[in-house]
């Protein structure tokens, strides 16, 4: 495709999707073949998304796993001052950040290639980022900003996975305090609402007694379900047909009659063997 039709030659050579511009990047100076990031301006209706402001947000595709938020911020900082970078698994509305993000629990890692939203402070950063396709490949890992890969990355991941007992205990204690406070507030609210009719005149009745029922654990619930399942299967196999039920009764009666006859013969034999022996 010719460059005179408004699309850069690098984008055409990289096979960029329609509407995207291909920006070449390299992991290091030693790498010969570049990797391409596909970028375009992120456009949404005005007033629908305040997180990604229009005319200042760059949407980036085909981000390799070793390229972090800091790498993207550093790469595109040559275009304009970067306000924020959000890396996610797939395109979509940004999820609201949690109030208290845990350091040890609910850690979600996004494997494979990802997408990102880069927000510039100046709208001129969008056009400057698109013009990077005409320049040489950008270097992700340098001496001043090295990116760990291979065994170094594994060692760093293992070291980060080692849990500090003191930090873990402090986080668990904080969580339990917040949970106890939440339960206490709910109980206080229930006590205030107990016996008070609502707008329609209904009174909420709660189950409270001297011996409240203990909640079942998961293992106990599984044992009860398994026992009920075996009982139901045995009952279905024994009494599946009516004639099976009749045959079972007949066999029981026949066994009782046979045992009765054997007992009569045993008693008669014992009586016949009794003899008077004075000496």
C-alpha cells in the first residue's frame, strides 16, 4: 500500500488492523526483529466515560507480557506527559478500584498479550504517538530502565511470592476488625427494626432463641447429601417395580416359615432326648 494515501508504510508492513497505527518496539538493542504495538485514539460518547477523557486517551493493542505500566508510560512520555496508564485483559469499561486492595489475597494476573489505555495530559500526545510509526523501534529495556525476563523474572516473582508473617497478620487483623464492625452494625440495625412495623404495617420476625442452630460446615453438608443420595438410590433399586416389592415380602414370609419349622423340629428333638436318671 502506498504511503500517499494517508497510512504510514510501517503500519501497512506490520499488517495493522483497520484504523490502527503500528508502532515498532524492541525488547533490547540486541533484538533484530521489532514487535508492533497497534495504537489509535480512544473515542467514546461525551459524558459516558470520565475515566478515559476524549481527545487525550490512546488505545493500545498487542502489548507483550513483559511490557508493564511503567514501560508504557516511559515509551509514550516522549510524545507528551502521561497522566495514567491502565493495562487490562480485554477492551471494556474500567472497573472501579477496590477501597482496600489486598497484598496477599485476590491477586489477579493477566497472562498473555494485553491492551492498555494511555491518558495524556495534552491532546497533542495522540498525534505524536501515531507519528512514532515513522521513527525507529522504541526500546523497552535499557541500562537505565532494565526489564527482567527469563530466570531473573522467575527469581523476582518467587521472592515477591514469599509472605512476610507480620504483614500478613496485620492485614488479616485489619480485615477481621472491619468485618466484626460490619456485623455489629448489622445486628444493631436489626435490633432497632425488631418489632417496628414497616410502611405497609408488616412486622419483621427474626428467629432468635436460647439455642440457635449452628451453621453446618461444608464437609458436614456434603456428608448429609451423600447419605441422602445413597438412601434414595437404595430405595429406588429395591422398590422400583411393584412386583419387586411383592417378591421381597414373599421371600421374607418364606424365610420366617422355614425358621419356624426348624425351631419346632429342634424342640421335638430336645423333648425326645430327655430321660429320667435318678442315679
